[in-house]
């Protein structure tokens, strides 16, 4: 794939890599791409002709054919979404993506909506008999059960067909347009206009507190006005559309669909939110008071929240060095994971270069392709900070998860629910952190050790407290009757900041924060965000038993990854002797992780010489 977009380079270090998508298709005009679309035009009608009304006796054969269709869809949309994320302004890519969505939504609506409806309606006896007699059904039993559990929320075949056909014009289209508009934002910094990614990076890296506040002021001001109004409109469309469909389907509350999709009982999700607010939030405020002391500040402004400590190493870390760190960390735990992560890099499946017109943030995209092979691609905006190293570890954690689960489970069960998928990525972060911490302990550098530990605590706070705060903000949005204006959203946003981070001045002041909700793209995927907190605390619970399990831990963990979406959280954690249904499970996860790390940080800070 040829691209002439200039790279943004803030140092003389080698430019971070860009991915090579040619193993998928040679380009948008590749005949293989059109051949895949043509194959789908034949496969969908053949699927309905062969299996509609016949699932009671031919379920295994139908599942086999459905997997082949999913694999073909995976290749088409993996390629298009990766091309789009890397070049949001590319009109040719957007046109191809639009055309492919229209085609596949139409084919699915016309020829495939019968499948989940009839599968859910099969008698228990017919379903059980085929699972017992057909290995194809037995292998996909968890997927069959998941579909059958959705029966109370399914609409008529005619309505489901209409919804599928018009999906291209639903909330996802608003989300895609939002990403494009957000990528065009520029913020006025002293060195000139900067993208959102560059501005957030500067905010974290700037050593001077007053300059950090000036950057935050520029960020908040740039998000206000027309972009905040645009973001409010897109959220209203997402919230309104979801509310109508939830009521039609009969979901009990706004989070009902997400909880069911995550295979987490409502009570467990509620307990997670309550534990974070009651246990983690006060510990977070205690941490930020420690940070203020170490930074020599009476209190923190919001712009200081993710700032590096005065004695933190600010050296730019070249991407190749970051990759070596992460691979070495993986190898210290599991050669299997290290080998898979190295394979992602050597396959040129990482696009790490920060540049204009590229999607902000980071993600991993893992799928099973035709023939059963699994691939995994990573996008991030690497700028050389220690946090970027952890982001790389996070996304490679997702990547190895997909590369293990894909061959083991196939296209229908390869993807774990979001809440479990985040366990793999956060486990990778923790593995990298522990590897680097041990290296610093051996070097005998207490300041560097404290800076690393404080950074890991902040990652925890951003993953748990910040994301649960986001989730509570979402709950308020979805519970509001009527349209929410940008000022309404700003008010709710700041109320939740105070709820989770303390009253004004204890420990934060909240000037220049009222528009920050507007750049959080995850709100367009309702209730995605609590999965991060779930994954963090599940990971911390796993780490707490690692020493007890010894050499058995690695094999248990690799099996957890290979399970993909085939097991619920209780079954996944059972081999580790963990029970997430216990009322105090989440609280214990906070105590063995955040509380322990904070106590260690306080001890290290107290031992520093006064001049530090």
C-alpha cells in the first residue's frame, strides 16, 4: 500500500513503523477484493436456500457455512477499517467501506436474519440432540447457547431484516463521522497548531505546571463551541436510537444489553461500580495528595493529573527499543507470548506513527480469515513516552489473545466479551511493569523505581477510577429524558469529576475541564468503558495468585486466552481458584493492587532525600 502522508517527527529517532496490508489485498482495486464481494453475493442466498426452515436437522452444516461467511466478512472489513483508521480523509476508502456496508447489510437482512431467530426457536430436544451427535454443534455449543439466550429480546423476522438493512445509517455512522471530525481538530499551542494526540502528549510531558495548565486551557477551549455542540448531537443520536431499540426489544435498563453481551450478571457489574467508588476513589485521592507533595504543589490542577514527576526520566524512547522492552517482558513470563508478539512486528502489522488524519488513540484488530488462519493488527500513535511503551504492551496483549483464541475457537468464538478481552491487554501491561520494576530494583535506583511505580498507579487509576467515572457519566446520560445540550453534558461531566476525584481543591481544582467529555469517542459505543476496570481488577486478582500456582500459572493463563469467547468469567477464573461471584471480589482486587502499590510508593517517597 502506497502512502505519501508526511510523518510527524519530534526527534531524530527512527520513524515508528507503519503496517503493510498487502497480505490482505493489494489495494482497493485488487480483483481479489471484488471476488470476495462476489462470493458473498452467492453465499448468502445459498445459505438461506439451504438452511431456512431446516435447522432442526441441519444445524451443524449451517454453522459450518456460517463460519465461512464470517471469515470472508472478516477479511473485507478488517482491510477497509484498517485503511480508514490510518487515512481518515481518504475518500476512496470511505466510498469502498460505504459500498461494502450497504451490500453486506442488504445481503444479511435479506438472507440471514432467519438464522438466529430459528436457532433461538429450536426445541431444547432438537438442539440437544444435534449438539450430542454432531461435533460441529458440540464445538460451537457456547455460541449456540448465547444466541438462544437472546430469544426474549428478538423482534419479528421482518423487523430484524429491516434493522439489518439500515444498519449502515445507524449510530455507527455517527461514530465514524465523529472520528473524522475529531482528527481535523487543531489546538493552539506555543509551537503552533497541534492535533489532539500531540496536544495530549504535550500535556503529559510538559515539565512546567503553569505551561501544563496553559495547554489544558487551549485543549478545553478548542473542544468547546462548535465541536462540543457536534459531539453533543452525535451522542444524542446514539442515546436516542439505543433507547428506542432497547424498549422495543424489552431490555430492562440501558446497561442490560452490554451486561448480557459481556456475560456478567447485573449484580456483578453493580458491585464493580460500587467497589470502585467506595474503595478505589479514596485511595486515588490519597495518591494524588502524595503526587502533589512530590511535585512541590499545594494542590493539583487537572492538568497535573498525568504529569511526569520532576525526577522522572523524560528520555525519548525509540519505538524499536520499546518493542524490545515489551518482548523481553513477555519472554520473562511466557516464551509463547513473546513469540506471538514478535510475529506481529515481523509481519509488519503495527502502524505506530503519529500523523495527521489518522485515528486517535490505539486499538487492536484480530480476526480469523478464510482458511482458518488468524491475523492481528495494531494501531497506535507512538510518541516515545513511557506511557506509549505501556500502550504498546496493552495492544500486543490483545494481539496475542486473538492469535491464540482464533485457531482454537474459530471465527464465531474467537472474540472474548469486552470485559474479558481487557484482561489480556492489562495483563500484558502488568507483565511489562513487573519486568521493568525488577530491572530497576537490581540497578538500585530508588527515584526511577518510584517514578515507574507512580506511573503504574496512574495507569490503574485511569483504567479503573476514570473508566468507572465515565460509566457513571454514561448512565446519567442514558437516564435523561429529552435532548442533552453541550452545557448539560458539561454539568454532568464535572459532577462526576467531583464524585470520583474529590471536592474542589481536595486534591484537584477543576478549571478548564468542562468540555473534556467531548473527545471521549468510547461514549459512541455505549457502556464499553467499564470493561477496562473489569479487566484491570481481574488481572490484579490473577497476579495475586501467581506465586501460589507457580509453574502451573502460565499454562492456565494460556488456556484462558485460547478460550476466547467460549467461557464466562466464572469458568475462566475457576482454574486459578478465583470466584468473581463473591460479594467482596472487586474490593479484594483493589486492596491487593492499588492499596499495596500506594503503600509501597509512600514508603519509597518517605525514604527519598529532602533535596529530591
